[in-house]
């Protein structure tokens, strides 16, 4: 049974054509208009791709630096030692450590958004924290396992986001805050979607960008026209 929308969400959804596909600027303007909660809502994007998530050769995953950042304060922990630890600290990592940090996380510390690590730390992290970190496990594909840990921390703090396909063939991530103007949001959306288009697996057939929805934390979804996005991405 489909979940019924609450009265507030129904009223917001009635203020525009929920079936129409808008360009990115129009969609961002509608999302901003309907983000009327008492806090600065996060703007999210949900992209359904024409790939088979069960096939490893059709996986879509990567990272991209959004031109206007995410508007979020991201808490980053860094597993590093020696000079690398100093670089992570200088770049703004919230917590830096090696065996001590592994034990702290193992004991239940979870007040962080992203974990980064140098390659030499990964055997210990994998052995001790594989199940604990789960989706937050540092990974070379997302740029969170690197000898250049200072750069990784700076990029994440500046607004680097990871995109990855879920089991339903959808990419979910954030593209800013409702306080951003519509042009900033649209440029973040275009940059993200350009990266996703460039990451199209060779094995993917047919329509790649099936549907795109932009929404805020407590607002209704606004459909974005994939064809107009493709044109934007192609010229980016």
C-alpha cells in the first residue's frame, strides 16, 4: 500500500504540477519555495538509472566536487600515522588517530560523517572495523583511501560528495541547502549529473537517465527533465 501524504505535504504538492518535468533551475526554485520547515532543509537528488545493479559491470560509483559545496558541516575522521596524520590535522580532520582511533570506533564512537585512511592503515581497519563501519568504510573508489590524505580531507570539507547505485538502481545524494539560490543548486545538480553521465558503464544499454527527482528534507519531490540535463552535461 502506498504511503499517504500528510496534509502539509499534500498542500505543497498541490502548488505545482507534480507530473511535469522541469529544467534544473525551475525545479530548484520550486524546491526552495516548498522548503518551509523551521530549519535550513537539505536539498536531495534521486536519480534512477537504466542499469542492472545486480551486475558488477554495471555498477555506478564515484565522487564529485560540487562547485558550491553542500552547505553541510561534515565531520571527518582520519586513520593515519606520522606525517600523514599531521597532514590530516592541518587539513581540518575532526579526529585523527591510528590504533587508538580504531579502538575508539570499535567501542562505539560514531559521531562522524566520513572516514578517510592512508593505505597502510587499511589492513587493521578492515580486520577490526569491517562490520562496524559498513557504508562508512574508507574505499579507494570514493577517494577515501589515499596517501594524499590531507587533500582528501580538504575536498570532503569543501563539498565533495560520493554517489553510488543502490539495490534498486537509484543514486541518492545531496546537492546543497534550501538557503542556496536556485542557480547555485542548478549548477550543483548539473555538475553531479555530468559526473554520473561520464561514469556510465559500457555494458549499460538503452536509456541511462531514467528519472531525476529533486526534493528537500520535508518537501515534495519535483521532477527534472533528463533530456534537458543530458544537453547540459554534454556541453559541460
